[in-house]
């Protein structure tokens, strides 16, 4: 048995991209955990590829599945030894969880107020591919924006806001204006009621289906956009294209998240190419910055049936990298309507 054989078998069985190091990363994760969701998180291999690889390892007696766990067999351990594959080792900074920023820079009243507000938020629903991040994540996003000069005096558009980024931004009192855009009526009325209760006059909220072009008054009107796109390539493009269209021009910036769970490194590359071709530069990528709270529809998501071990996660497992881009040479982007299902592609796992 060789790593090359496993890679080739994956290519035969799958229609999606398999990265050259996916087998190595999976084995590293397997050497460090027998819990499927930790393996998903640590391997950084798309679930579509990972689940097929685990099936393959099982068929060849390299892993054992029992009692809700998945473990390398002696044969599997030997394969790792022969190829010098060490267990995954986390070396993240413990005080910021690897996010690079300290949320205390926002001040304790913003932090406390935000946590109180977020505890009353509506549940995530599958219909809009929702799944919100932890309070610490939303606060760290705003701290990151503060640090990069993207908060004070800025006009900020939040495109899809189940993470309540607009509220956290507005609570700091620093932005000139924050506009949240979402399709979900429940979120619209929640953000609206927070605006009234907390007297956040710099915050407003608009109901909009992103498959439709932006309302005219939003085009070219903002300094910063923030969005957490759905991860099909087309869905990503819809969200980020709309984000860029909100911007006033050169020097404006944008933020979004991207996972390894649902996006292969090849999709990362296509996305990066799209960004560069749109006249933007990627200034920051912070790995695993965004931590998502486990959502209620896990057994109904697409990847549940791929899992070799059907157990619920012990902790946060769905994480995404934070991207920041800056627009250098704005180009004209199409103001078109996108039809049909923008949420799914071959790599989608949580829709
Ligand atoms: Fe740190």
C-alpha cells in the first residue's frame, strides 16, 4: 500500500478535485484523534474527499470503525511510520485562538452588550444555508476591522447577516453607517428591534434576495463590505460580486470567510483568481478564524450520509478562514440576476 495508490483510487472514485496532500493530511488527523468531527477539522480535507478516503482506508483494513469512533489499525499506523507522517499537532496561540486580535480592544461594554443581544437571536435555518458563528468570532471580526482601519468613520455593508456583524459594528459607535442586507424576515425584524432598543441610529437593515441585483442606492456607496458566502463557486461569486459592487472604488476593502470543509484547494485557487481578476489584492488570510456554532439540522445536511461514523460533534468543528481584500483597480462587474440553486456544487457538504 502506498500513498500514491490511495490518491489514485480517490481520483477514480470522485468527480471532485483531490489535492496532492489530502491523503497525508487525513492520516495526520487520524493519528491524533478517533472522533470523526475532529478529523474533519484537523485534516482540512473537504468532506466529500475525506469521507471517500475513510471508506477506502476501511476497505483496505487501515482503519477500524467501531462504537462511534474511527481509528487507525496497526497496518494503518505502519503506513504512517513508513511515510514519516506524524500526528497532527496544534500550535495555535491560546490567548487569541489563532485569530491574531484581542477582542478586549472593543471595550467590555460592547462585548457584554453584544453577548446579551446575541442570546436572543433567531435559530439558524437550512432553507438559507444558515449557520452562525460564535459570539467571540463576531467580536473578533469587528476587532480585526478596527485594527485594519476598516471601522472608524466607515460606511459598512454587511451582505447576509445571520452572524450579527452589523450589530457588533454599530455597538462600537465608530462607523459612520452600517447597513445589513438579508433575505430572512426574522433577522430583519430582529436587527430592526435591536436598532430601536439600543438607539443605534447608524444601523439600518434591508430585506433583499441576493440573486437579484443590488438596489441602486447601495451601488458604489460603501467603504467596506462584510459577507459570509455560501461556498459553491457560483454562490461565492454572487455574494462577493455584490460586495464589490457596494464599494465606492479604489482603496475600499472587503471581508469574507472560506472553509476547507466544502472548498477544495482548487476552488480556493479559482476564487483567488476571480479576486485578482476583479482588481483586488488579498491582504490577509487568517486560518480557522471563524468558528460556527453547531446547527440543529446536522442529520439533514448533505454530508451526513457520507459519514463512516454517524455521531454528533463534541465541539465546534466547522471553521473558516477570514479573508480580507483591498480593491486596487476596480472593474465593472455584471449587474445580473442569478437563477436557480446557488447553494450547491459537487463539494457542498452542509447544504
Ligand atoms: Fe495570539
